[in-house]
C-alpha cells in the first residue's frame, strides 16, 4: 500500500488534496491540529468514494510531538513508509509590519516555515532508503511577489520555496522530488471575507480558483509522471502573477 500524509488536511485546500490523493490510490493520513470534526468529514468523503485513510493529530510547530506521532505510526506499520508528503498546514496573521507584534511574526514563521522542517525530516530518511518520494509544499502568491500586510507570511512562504529548491538538489539522485505549489486567490474559508467581485478584476481568469484545482496540480506532482519535475514552483493563480 502507498501512503500519503497531508498536513492541514482538515482545511479547504488540504481536504481537496486528501480526497484527490485517495482517488489516486493512496492511503491518506489526514492531519489536523484542532479541528477533528473537519478531518473526520474529509475521511468520510474518502471512504464514501471507496478510498482509504486515517486521521492523525499533532501540532506542526512542536517538533517533538511531530516526531513522536510519526515514529509511533512507523512502529505500527513495519516495512512500510510514507512516500508522499504534502506540507499544507499553516495560517496567516495579517498586519502592517510597523504595527506587527513579535508573536504575530514568530507564530506565522513557526506554522508555515519551521513546520516544513519539523514534518519533513522524520519522513525523509525512509524516502532515501526506499529511493522514492514526493514532497509537495503548498506555498502562496505572497511568498513570490509579497503582499502588503503579510511580511510575516510572505517571509515564511518564501523561505519554504528556498528550502524546497535546496532539498530538491540534495535528494534528486534518490528519485525524490521536492516541489512547491503556489495558489493565488482560492475560494476557501481563508478568503471568504475578501471582496471577490473587486479582486477578480485583477485576475485574467476573472474568478477565484477552487481547492480542487490546486489539488489537481498536487496530485500530478505526486504521480510517477512528474518524476522529472524537481525544485519547481507551480503557480495556480488564474494568471494573476506568473
């Protein structure tokens, strides 16, 4: 059986990614931090469609907790490993930097950048030993062009992009690819308070994207067909910024 872990699997984009990977035949570990109900709902959809999965809980910013949970999973699944990792968990705390508090900076860096290290490192060795792996990091338009009010979030996502490119060069010979997907404005809970009618004027596609459209790109990057794509950032933004 092939296993995939999606952090933040209870959220809009994360849930769509979980469902897509399950459709591709992966047994999906649907990760959540606090919203167990939402993770359970995602798992229910997966099972209703004939897929398989389970839910896992940890705080991605707590490297000890992450390592403990993943080590326990490994002990319970002898001779098996998680071959696909989607680092999707994260959040933003938007404010102009002139008013930004230290906690608003550090918590966003922890959740979006340090979490990449915390979750990836416990799984990387098994990918190297088995000579196959797919690491896909969900970043953001903010990490590429920067957005006002998001200096913390932009810094974190830009950091993940840099780390992805570096890691891709470290493990490419082991048939492990490391790529990033950068969504633009996607219709989720995170964007529900934005003025879509006004913002879509900036987008050549003239609309917000859907979580499923992001999930399709993640699914492709997780497939064997994407084996020669490594260290890339794929934009999913309707042509807003390319």
